[in-house]
């Protein structure tokens, strides 16, 4: 059985991914600091309370499991707040993601899926959106 680390697996998108991975027969480990998610939203697998900013915690986590891949959903997502307070967003969404990537490199985990943003599409011209949809990122000010 393959083991997948879902970072941000207690959130809106991550919790659905956990559910789908469990249904597909994967062993799932969720890492989440519950800053924006809910423990009860994680429907199975192992739950680890932790933060991608914590390099030592990541090292312990990666030493404790043989991950076949990592899926990353642990971001702050409020566009308006990101404009008001960009440092908070760079710290969590960029710097802490680099910690995660460093842990993957150190522990030789090579498969990574990153959940980016649907905001690049702007107002939908059709739904459901797909990757071919024209990109018109909207500015907030
Ligand atoms: N919501 C959407 O419609 C949508 C669409 C496309 C892409 N996305 C992307 O998917 C990702 C997740 O979005 P969401 O809507 O599920 O957000 P969310 O806030 O519901 O989930 C994010 C999860 O990450 C956790 N988290 C945040 N920072 C963390 C950290 N440093 N360490 C550990 N856990 C941390 C939060 O506690 C939360 O459970 C984002 O990158 C977002 O841009 C979202």
C-alpha cells in the first residue's frame, strides 16, 4: 500500500483529497496545523498536528514514514489579506513550502503535487473549469 502525505488535509480541498485517496486504497497521513481546517474533516488515516514552518517537526515526520508522495494544500488563501499583509503569505505559502520541499529532498521523496489557485482563471467563461480555460487573473485593487 502506498503512503501519501497530505499537507493541509484538514482544509476544504485537502480533506476531499484525503477522502478520495482513502477510497482508492492509499495509506494517508495528514499534516495540518488546524489554522484554517477542522480535525473532524479528516475522515481517516493518520493525523499529525504540525506546521510546515517547523523544519525539525517535518524531519521527524519524514523519518517516521516512508512516503511515496506529498500533496500540498497548506496555504493561506484570502486574496485580500494577501495584499494587505504579503509577508504573512510569503512566510507561510513560500518559505514554509520550501521547508517541505527540503524535507522531501532530504528524505528522497520525489513525487509532489501542489495545489495552486483557481484565481488565475478570473470570471469563469464555462464550468466546470478545466486547465484549458483562458487565464485572466483578477487584481484586487
Ligand atoms: N478553495 C478553492 O476553491 C481552491 C481552488 C483551487 C485551488 N485551491 C488551493 O488549494 C489550497 C487549499 O485551499 P483550501 O480552500 O482547501 O484552503 P483551507 O484554508 O480550507 O485549507 C488549508 C489547510 O491548510 C492548513 N494549513 C495552512 N497553513 C499550514 C501550515 N503552515 N502547516 C500546516 N497546515 C497548514 C490549514 O489549517 C487548512 O486546514 C490552496 O493552495 C488554494 O489556493 C483552492
